[in-house]
């Protein structure tokens, strides 16, 4: 279940009963103003944060003679670039002064804007949004800058094989409907747009009866409603012409197949069938069919292609359901020589469903996934606001998903079989394959066939196992993280990648359970799982419905004590790891960051790749993984953190009963490693890409350093839509589409990176501006206003992140594991508020040392 903003349905529900989980009606205030504008208001935790989501009926399907130009997308950019009373840059600065996070996006059916802001600034944010939607100035200079920025984004899409394949699928599947064209537009048409074109479109589409505003958060409903009505009651005049009168897509009369070549190591295949729109009754059966075919470990295509035949590295299926009929899409990542075998297997699985239907267990698992997706999608106010606004816009009912859930619950096995026969037909099929320009097949391994929140509580078992529990009854779900020290710090060049492999194989089978029993058992309950491995640690995380918490804790005990590391699963995971390495080496950003780390850390473990290198992964044997597992997966090296709708005492007693008898073991001593001295390092690399990537890196601090907080503020000052780098390089110069700043901290040290994607001819100018900004922030204290804005933005971002149980579970587990204390996450706000402009200048001067900077440039061949 995926957000309509990503062009697929999101579920909401009026009343659900599944085991002991129930949902009552959530009070939403809905009103339509005299001018046709609709608004929705809902109170929801957290109490000091609010999200405003604006959905506008402006999208490629309404562009008429400008179709393919990306007009909706360029207008969306320009809405942020000034109004009659706010000059270019003022909107971002104003938002930062409130601690707001701004965003915008264009989908198949609408444009959306979202701002999340501390609740006391709701009236200010509403006034700012109204000005943007009503009075955008379309400054000619800003328009040319944004056009250049978008043209660079077009080139970035060309460098992304997944996006390139998707764009080709839609272009070839549709012949008349606007869904065939990308929202970003085509270069030649985008270049032809004039300021008058944009203004005419803006004033004709941004009208009150084309707008839905959803406000969710810690506000009083009536007060918020009054504020919205006050701001928008006199919005521009409505226009009641039919929203879309375009020609419908005609039936497809034969199979289409397209092959494209790109600079990539792996191949990508997408098979699309014309499907349903959002309000078609076949939607429910088609969504269930997509889950059975290609969602999760126990889906038919995963079992056949990935687990048994091993002709694909990954496979998934989804039912794209915008307002008008969409596409049922099967996506594969594979090696070029397996394309034909994978295609044949996909069609065989489809035919099996047409011939024999589905099982009761498959149908039940799909319905559980629908319920779980709904519950997990309700954790953040941003997701709730998007869901309400988009459902209201497309269906006229903000609570549309009640019907969706009811519809899925009523799906019978015969409905799924009938839908497969009706839609998954060869004559209705379009296939796109993207293959490497030069054949590069992975070396084959010999493998066998086949709502109230409470603070975190900490308790320690006698064997050293640390248990963290936190009750948050906002939604009936629970997240569990099991973390161990390890990661790159426990590896050498010879066994690089072993932490990553062990973390993945914890879910691949125990002495009692197969991989399908573990992953499939979680998915069939509507749960989610992931493994992780980084600088300092590795482990697994789960999110399940509250009624399944005992199941997941018992499973956790099994994988911690009885993981079997089956040889056939190890061979599969090694193949996947090697495929991942090749994919990383084809991705300009992944490759750039890895090269940067190697330059900063030289032979120190932090310079290594998380997944390992081809040689190290190939050499790892089952005994190596078992030894690592028995060494590090022990109670005195483990934290279990549980956050969600739980009784903390009951969960602790359950964990104690399961884990108390596990013996502790002496942990290996970390070898004495000396960090290399920070020094200048410059390299230029060539890749077959359209863009040039410039990355700078600086050695910074460890996780325990108090300087991490002023560095966070410095990060915010430099990056973000109103940050110094954005203003200097993109805003004023239009030299880049994407750029940013980030820091990664480890137990021993950390680094800050700054990246800019530009063109080869502009990289010298970008580099000059970048170094000028870094010198400025080192040499001159930031202003009081800039500091205040950055601190508010950093806090808003942190609060948005920490809305979910999974964030609390994961972060507290790692903080406790690293010796920082499980409760350090509660101190973040106070530490950020303490940061002074002198602190920012100090850390900039200390760590942004231009004489010890690592500089990586990746440019087109």
C-alpha cells in the first residue's frame, strides 16, 4: 500500500477489527468554502508540531498543448521563488525562521505542497502558503535559473537506470494518455516555455475549487479552521470547467517490447499491463494480485525467480492506480544473460494463477498486509495530511480508504483469478529491458539448486543483555531492534562484508525454521523487517502489529541462538552482495562517497565498503560466518529495544524468560588501530554518466563528542533549501540541481561531506563558490538570525524523524550499545538550543580545514 503521492493508493480506515486491534472514527473537520476550496482539519500528536498539506489539481494531464514540457513541475519550482511581496529567497528564509520544513512535488494527477512547522506558527505558515499559491511573481531571472536546474535533473534521471526504465515503460505503454509523459518534461519542450505560458497556467489551475488543504497536528480544530477560512475565503475566483476532457487511452492491441542500453553493470526489466483507475471495482483484486505475485519473501515471483531458480536478484510487483487507468508493473533486477529465463518464469507464474487461482493462505496474507500498511502509515502527521488531502482530491472523500479496506476484505479467490485473466494478457503487455552497454555478467558461484508515549526504561539481565522498552500507544504496532557491536570496526580487508552478510543471514534460517518461515511469517502478519550493518554495529529490526509482539520476540530468540547459516542461502546472499557491489559502482553518488571515505580514512576500517569487496565476499565461507556469529551475537554484546503499543513490564518479563539462560562470552579486544593524520587528498575519476559530481570531505568527531551538536547546526546552515550552499550555487547561479551536506559519526571519529551534482564545464566555478562559502563560515560568525533559523530547522527535522516507533527503537538501541546512554536522544533539543554562533564558528574553523580536505570529482568519460 503506497501513497497516492507516489501514484499508488494509500489506505485509511473507519473501523477495523483484526485480532485485538480496533480503530474508531477519527474526528476530522471538513468544510467547503463558498469559492469551492475544501479544507480538512484533524488533531493529532505530537502536540507541538503541525503539517499543512496543499493538493492542487495541476499536473501533466492538464497541460494541454504544453504536454511534455514539464510546465506543472516548473510552476511548482517557481511558487517557492518569490511573490509580489516576498522576493526570491524570502520564502525559504521565512520558513527557516519558523523552524519549518518545506517541500513540493508533482505526480500524475496533482501538485502538492507541504510544510511542517511548530504549532504556534500555523497562522504564519498559512499566510505564507496563501501568498505562494496566489501571488507567485515568476521573476524572469529566477525562472531561467530554475529551468537550468531542472535540465540538470533531467540528466540525473538519465544516469539512474531504474528511473530510465520506468520512463521508457510509460512512454511505450501509453500512446495517447498524458501518463506517458514524465512530469519533469522533455528538454526541448521545457526550453520553449515562456513566462507568459507559466503565468497563464498558474492562474487557470491554482483556483480555489482545484485546491484541498489538509491540516494535521497539535492544534485546536476550531481555531485552525477559523484561521484557514480567514486566509483563503477571498482567494481568486473559481472556474468550473471540467477538470480533464482529454482522450481516454485506447485498448492495447498487441504486445510491445523495447530494449535500451545504458551505463550499468546489472540489467533492469519492467513488464507492464494496463490496469485500473483508483475508482474501478477491480482495483481491490488487482492490488491483492500484486501482493501475491511480487510483495515480500513468500511472494510467488520471489520464490520462483530469486529463491529457487536464482535468475533475478530482486523482483517486485505493484498496481499503479492513479485517477485514470494505470499500470500493473512487475520489476526485476537481474543479469543480462538471465533475461529470457526470468521473462519465461514471470509468465509461467501468471499463467498458474489464471489456471489454478490462489490459495486461502495467500489471500489471507495479502489482507493482513493491507491492515498493517494502513496502521504503519498513520505514525506521522505528514503522512496523515497527505493521505487525507489526496484522497479528497481524487475521490471526493478524505476517508476513501475505508472503502478500500472494506473492498480488499471482500475479495475472494475467484476475483483475483478473474482479474489476472482480464488484465494480465499478452496483448495488454509492454516490456522494457535496460541492459549494459557492454556485457558484464557476475562470476557464477557454485550453488545448489533451489497514543500515549512514555520514556524509555532500561533493564539489564544477569548475562549482560540490555533491554530497553518504551510504551507509545499512538498506533497498535511495535518496533523491535536487536543490535550488536561489530560492523566495519570488527572487519579487515580479508573479511570485509562479513557483518553485512551475518546480519542478512540472521533472517535466512535457523535449526528449526527456513528462510520462508521467518521472512514469510513476518510478512504474512503484515510485518516488516530489515537488517543493518555500518561503521560500528550490525543487527536486525522488525515492525509488527501489537498482537504479534510475542511472535517476534520468540523469533528473535531463535535467530540469536539458533541461526544455521544454510549453505544454499549463503551462496544466494553472496551473489546478491556481489550484485549490490556492481550496482554501487555504477551509481555516481554511491561510488563518490566510497571514494571519499577511502581518501579520508585510507586503510582505517571506516574506509571499507559496507557490503565488502568482490574478493572478500567471494572468499567468505560458512564457518567464517558461524565463528563471527558465535563471537558477536552474545548477550553481553547485545541490546534489544522495543517501542510501541506494549506493556513494558510484560515485554521485559517475556524477554527475560527467553534470554536469561544465554551464556555471556568474552568479547574479542579491538586491535589498536591508529587513525591516519588528516591531510589533503584530490582525485578525479571517470564514469559513463551525464553529470559531474564534486564531493568534499572533512574529518570531524566521534559520536561521544559534544561538538556533534554545533556540527549539526553547521550542517543545517550550509545545506537545506535556504542554506548557504543552496543559495550560492543553485539559487543565485543555477549551477546545480542537487547538492547538500551530511555528516556520519562513528565510535572513533566521523566525517562531514558536501556534494554538488553539476556539469563538467561548470565544476570549476562550483568548486570556487563552494570553497568561498566554506571560508566565509570559518572566518566570520553567522548572524543571530541565521543561527536561530538553523537551530529551529534542525529541531523540526529531528522531531519529524522521531515520530515513529522504529526510529525510537533503532536509535536508542545504538546509543545504548555505543555507551552513549539510551536516553541521549531526549537531550538533543537541549543540546541544540545551547549552541552559540561562537560554537559554530569554532567547529567550522576546527573541522572544515581546507588544507586537509578530501576532494573527489567524478566526471563524464
